[in-house]
C-alpha cells in the first residue's frame, strides 16, 4: 500500500484540489497503474454535502457548500482535522457496509492509542464518545465505491475548532454533539503527528486487502 501525505498545516489542501487528486488516484488504481493508496491531509475550511443532505441541514449563514458524490450528509472539514481518503480495491462481492464497519474499527483502534475510548452507535456511522446520555461524534465517515474501488473516506477531529459545526446540522444529526481529541485528553497532537498512528491502525485493519 502507498501512503501519501497530500498536505498539512500550513499547506492546507483546498477541497477541489483534494477531490481531483482522489479522482486521478482512483483512475490509476482501477487501471492497475497504482497500488492501493491512503491519502492523508488537512483541508482548508470547507463544507461538503453528501447526496442525502437536506436543505435545512445546510449552513444558516449562507456559507458556500460543495456538493459531492459520496454517501452521507453535510459536514465540515478544516484546519486541525485529519482527513483520510483510502483508494482501495475491495474484494468481490463488494460489501460497502462491511467496509464502513472496518473504517470505524480502525479509527477506534487509533484513538485508543492516544487515550480516547471511541465506540460505535447503532444506526449511526462514524466513531462516538458515549457516557450515560452523552453522544459526541469524534470521527465521521462518507464513502463511495466505483468500479470496485473506494473513494472519499473518514475525518477525525484532532485539534480543530468546533465553530464550523455550529452553523450546520452535522451529518444530519440533531440530538448529539461533536468533540475532538484535544477536548478529551491533554494532547498537543496535530493531524500531521496523528497521521502515523492512523497509518499503523489502517495497515492492521486492512492487512488482508492491501497490496
């Protein structure tokens, strides 16, 4: 597997540039011209909306939104958040739900390394912190599979501000909050310094399909 660091602070990746990099890499993996690839990066601030986003979930201040071809709803990406785009050829028959479950397991594994105990919530994708009535999302997932190869992926809140989430209904969920690694543990992690932990967790979880 190839791991590519596409840009971290202060060299944030504009979303449209990252999307084009995904498409080029996807085409190469489909054609057999490139190995399975994990793109890791930090975006400049942006809202992206998946295919199921409702008008009422969009920013309440008129902020621009980029509509994309992944599953899921609207979310925010920006400084302090680690974004991963796995471009992987999945085994036949393709099972998208199983792939999402493996992404969740991978992120739970990585978060455990830095002292954050993540979990899943029935009926909701991503990774959550729960305690009693608390449900705070720390990592989101939105994927697409085309010609047997994945696109889009995951985003982990490492040290980002949560202000961007306050202007939308993140992931279409009204009755839960959002958190970051920095809010949960005394940590000076950044997306770039957390990238190696994610890479190792990814390689452990997907060792059977990586080449």
